[in-house]
C-alpha cells in the first residue's frame, strides 16, 4: 500500500475517533434532551463517517471492493438526521421543556 494512502487512512481514523469522542462527551455533559440530541447526531455521525471512509480507502488500497462500507456510510448519513428530527418532533409534541434560557419574546407557552 502506498505510504500517502496509509497517512490519509491514519488521519481519518484519528479524526473519526476524535469526533466520536466529542459526541459521547457532549451526550454525557449536556443538561437536557434537545442538547443531548445534538451531540450524537452531529459529531458522532461525522466520527463514524470518518472511520467508514478510512475503511473504504483501506479496502481500495488492498484491491478489494468496499461496497459494504459505502452502503453503511450512505445509510448512516441519510438516517441519522431523519431519526434526530423525528425524536425532536416527538419531544416537542410531548411538550418537553428545554433547560436552556429562552428569551421572553420567543417563549410562546
């Protein structure tokens, strides 16, 4: 395998791991549901996406098809925002209140 390809794969693994770690830390530290929803849907999606792209590059470097990783990546990037939107809509429907400070002119309840 070419050393430049190995360097790109290593970079994507480190960046993907860092984004995943940031997503988990955000999930654990944020105070309410809406903020906790933000961590896994944004940072962790980018983290897993980086890891899957690194896996695709590794398979291509070994002259193997990487169709599985491509399909997983596409599925992840399509379903994560949709599921987060559905969870947020369900929380709004149940009138789940956020602990964040809401300006009085925006608070409609």
